[in-house]
């Protein structure tokens, strides 16, 4: 019986030693749950502005005003305008920042009709894609 009790005590001691050692590799000193996180929660808003009237054969200007947490975004990862006629995508055009958080596309519709314009915006690991319908006369 003494052998079994000794063996059981040795196994228990070994188990406790291993459990205590497993915490040594973790760096608990870096965890400060009371301090605010460096990762700020971001929002992504896009105001897609389209002209009131568009004539075929004439350039029209589309503007995506991009903001995050009420501040202009001047360095979005990507801003692309997609032009569709019905369900058919006609073009995807990447644009650069113009000024004050605005990304502008100048586009000429060759034929009259009903179109959609979608601004695909990627920033702060977020994606949004507002869509506006436009009538070309």
C-alpha cells in the first residue's frame, strides 16, 4: 500500500510541476486589462454623389466622399467605381484621392439609358459599396 501511495504522490507532484511550468512561457506582464486598447474601432461611411442630369456623350462627375469616425479619409486602401447597365457590369475604374476625403470619377456614357454606379471602398479593413441609379438622356 505504501508503494501505491508513494507512486500516487510522485505522479501528483509531477503533474503539478508540469502545470506550473506551462505558465512560464506566457508573458502575463504584457497584459494590462485596465488600459485602453491601441486598436481603435473605426467606422467607414461613403457619401456617393451623382449629377442630377446626365447627357450621353458628355462627361459626368461622380464623387465618393469617404469618412471614418467623422474624419476625411485621404488614404483609403482602394476606391473603385463600377458602372452597370442592368445586371451587366460595364467597367470597374480605380480612382485616387482628390482632396478632402473625396475620390472623383469623370465618366462619359455613350448611350442613353438606366445605369447604376457603385463606389467600392476599402479602408481600415472595412468594405462598403453604396449604389446610385442614374438616368442618361
